[in-house]
C-alpha cells in the first residue's frame, strides 16, 4: 500500500503552519485532558459505587468487561468509521454520548437506583462510544500536526494521559467521600467541557475512504498491519510484553502478604508505575530520541523486564517502589516509540482501522495480563508469577529483536520516507 508523503513547504509557510498547528494542538490537548480526567474519575467512582451496592467482587470484573467488550465486538467497524467520516465529528458525537451516560449515572446515584443491571447497560453504551472515540482520537493527531513534530506532540499527549491516570482516581475518590453525586457530576462537567472545546478544532485535511463498505475494506487495517512488519512488530511487542510482564493485578497480594505494608502501602505501590511513567515522559520531552529509536525501544522493554524481576524478588518496600517506578518509566519510553512508529508508518486512509486494532491490543493486554497473573498466582506464589512474567518479557524482547530486524534497526522517528 502506498505511503503518503507530506508536500514540501517553504520556510515562510512552515512558520505559519507551526503557529497554526500549535493552536490546534493545544485545543486538541485540552480536549484529551478534560475527557481523560473525566473517564478516570468515572472509572474509580463507578467501581466504588457498584461495590457499595453489591459487595461482590464479580461485579467489579463486570464493570471493566462491560466497557471493554464493545471495542472487541466492533473492532472492524470502529476503525472503518474513523477512516470514512470526519474524525472531529466522531469525537464530538462520542463525547456527547458519553456526557449523556454520565448524566444517567448521576441520576441513578441521586435517586438511589440500585439495580446494577441498568448500570451495566449504561456502561456498555459508554464503552461503545469509547470504542469509536479512541481510534478517531489517535488518528486525528497526524491530521493536526506535521510529521516533523509528531513525536514531540505524542510525548505531550502521553504525559497528559499519565497525569490523568494518576490524578483522576485520586480526585474521584476524594469527591466520592464528600458526595457520590458530586463525583458523578464532575464527570459530566469534564465530558461536556471536552465536547465544547472540541468544537474549536479545525476541520483537518483527512483522506476519507470512499466506495462501498466491503469485507476487504473492513479488513484493510489487519491486512496493512500484516504487510508492514514494523507496524506488526510494534503492536505485538506491546501486546505480549504487557501480558507477560504486568504485575499490577497482584499488587494487593504483595502489599498484604509479602511486603506487609497494608492498604496505605498499596496506594504507594499503585502510584509508583504512573509516577515513573510521568518521569519517563518528561525525560523524552527534555531529551527527544533522534537516533537508534528501535534499539532504545528494545532496551526499554528489556529494562522493564529486569525491573519487574527486581520487584518480584524484593523483600524491601522502598526497593519495590523503586523497581515499579523504573519499570513505569521504561514502559513509557517503549510505548512512546511504538506509538510514534505506528502513526508515522500508517497512511491516513487506514489510520483509523490500524489505531482501532492497536487500542484493542492495548486493552486486551491489560485485561489478559491481569487474568494471566491472577490465574498463575492461584496455583503458584505471586513472587514466582511476577518473576516468570519478567523473564517472559525479556524473552519477548529478544525474540522480537531477532524476528523484526527492520523494527530494531529504526533510526529516527521521522517516518518511512526518510
């Protein structure tokens, strides 16, 4: 498939583009931050609310499953929509639907509605909207900024998302302790503000897929990924490394049974990877990757596996915190390189479908990784489970570095035309 190239611009045009793109990107970044905080607040709020209603841990699993399954079921549709229709329009429609769901959940809380089946139904609608929102959200970045600053733009987006993942649950928990309706109401505010701000986004130039919808067009993203070893390697590296190396699901066991630090220590353990991720993002902003991007990415995956092993074997709380912190920083660096490569090596006409698959793999890796860790820990010790996972991440890095040499040998993050 032909890879699109950006036409050359004169220095004066480039200066004008930089000023315009900065404004557009800041609007986009504000939209993503507002929506990200709202989603994180809702995630912690609805989980706590449902558990207060039922006191059944299975219901907590259903909360996550009801929001993940729509992305899996609609995988071939959501990406195709992002390639066939204006991505700005998709973003605003999805944010409008999500605001409506937030209003519904707030009403349930206010009137004391306790039938969780209706809560699940609302979350399925919310998950369906997110399934359409995420591919369009990722794909539109390449329509708003030129390739030469895409890497920097994605670094800032990653930092914003990590801030939301750290601060959103804390804010949501604080608001819920005051009043449940206040916590749900803040979600309405965040999503509605994101919808309003997204209205100021320009109508970016976008390659809209034309023609009849066919099986071949729906499978276009899968076919492209399979044909492009760099994109295939980047997506599958993340999938298998996280499935094997993730330790988050077992943190309560480590906090209670191994490190013996209780719930307060668990809070620190959960925050450490996110804080490391923010630090990793700040490092990337200060020291952008200009050469040997592929080797840096694989080195980050190897380091992630090594720090996971250190965490598994650590008998000391502070050492465990440090290991999780460093693992979070390394994971962010590898995720950043993979994300930039996927955007740069994917032409606009299939970018929505490719991003839909990438988002599904990210979500699946987290869900399957948690299931893998929990299942193994039920038969062997949590230490052995995380230790095996860390070793598995090292093996994945080695196998992928050998099997995807073109990915390993990538130099700069400037696209295939270079």
